[in-house]
């Protein structure tokens, strides 16, 4: 509701929007403020750019890659904005993207989507044929090799498919989560700070769990992000997470090595990395984030980082290996 976007606006990969802003008053009470983002016509937003609530982009503005547009920025037409944490605003002479170019691009997308729909249609023919056999009382199992599109003309196979779809997904989700937990605690066990040679047995075991984490996160746990359910899942995997902590769209590959205090907020698409590869060795090192700390959108935390109490990290920032951020401090930029 707080994003106003004009015509012919192009967003490159993984933009970030920080519409909300958490601040503290003199009494130490938290206050959450929301402000509107306004983008006029023919603007271009680069890869991993972050727009903060309150910014106002005029017609034809270009935001460069890895740029944070602060809340106080209000631009003139044909402005070029680049940099972080203090962006430079100047003029450019780039021709704004025309409507015809976007139309061609969108038309190509429509053809690609249609192509995948056709593939999915024919891939589901065997499934519908099986459900039709179920509706017919399991009398036509010998004819399953005859994939006739006329199967889709009846409502009974569709009804059966829809009835079984939710239970099948729930069974799949439970199995994936159980397999992930069993794999984690039986084959891997609790991770500890260590150094091991790459391509060794320990490295292979560490790597073997990554596909399960990714599948469970994107196919099952996606709707649970920024909820207590996500916190409970990572607690089962060994993470130490305090009360009321909020984690959005992040995948933890070493949850054992992460310790979050209470009321910690981790922004969208941050990278919390408790492992590194150096001198042909796999190094594991814990990350500790004390209570009331905030990590901005698309930020990167390297191994061994320590946040003391009430630290604020701006979007698109990077904290290097082993750095300690003191209490009640604010940081921005890379590095």
C-alpha cells in the first residue's frame, strides 16, 4: 500500500524496500514508523538497490546497483543516484526506457510462461490418468500407458486430484522435514568451531545437508518466514534464538553456530555465513548477535562476527570476519 510506482519503471534483480523504520525515544521505548516510497515514470532501479520509505524518485531517475536511497532523498528529473551509505545524486543523459521496449520484453515473458504451462500440462497427464483409474474403481490400471488428453474433459479426475493434492503436499513436507532433521543429527551432529581440509569426508558431510536446507526453506518454510514457526524450526536444528526474534528470508547452513538474543530483527535476504574457505580449508566459526540489534536488508555477516547489545546495521552493509560491533552503535557500508 505504501509503494507508488509510475509507468515504464524497470526493477533489476533483487531490489529491497525498507518501508518501516524502528527508532527509540529518550525513554528507551521502540517506535515503528512507516513512510511511502514514490517512483515516477521511466525510472530504472539497479541490482540489489534498496529504497527506504520516504524517498521520492522523479521522472527518468536511475538508481545504480548496490545503492541505498535514503529516506530524505527527493530527486529532480533525470537524476543518477549511486553509492552507500551516502549516495551521490547527479544528472544523467540516458534515454529513458520506452514503452515499446518493455512491451517486447513482457511479450517474451508471456511466451516463456506459456511454454512452461504446456510442459506442465503434459507432465500431469499421467497423474490425471491415475486419478481417473481411481475414480473408475481401479479397473483401468492396464491402460495407464494410453495418455489421452480427453481425460481432462471430465470433472471426476480433477476433483480427485484436488482432493489428494493437499494430503500429498503435507506428506511430502513432513517427510522432507523429518529427513532433514535425521540427516542433521545422525550424519552431521552438532557443529562446532573447527578447521577441516576441503573435499574431505567432513566437508562432504557438511555439503550433503545443504540441499535439504534449501528445499525445506523454499518449498515448505517460505510462508513461515518472520514468524515464531521459523524460529522453532531452526531451534530444532541447533540454533539458539531468543524471544521475539524476527528472521525473514534467510537460509542458515550452520544453525548450530548462530546465537541470537531477544528482539533481534534480521532484514530480507541477508547472508549470515558461519563458514569460509581459506588456504584449502573449511573453517567454521560462530556468529553472536545480542539483544535489540537490527540488521538491514541484503546485509552480509562474515564468520566470527559479534554484535553487542542494541547495534544497528544499515541495509547493504558488510561486517568482515571477526569484527566486534560495540553496544548502542550504528554502522553502514562495505566494509
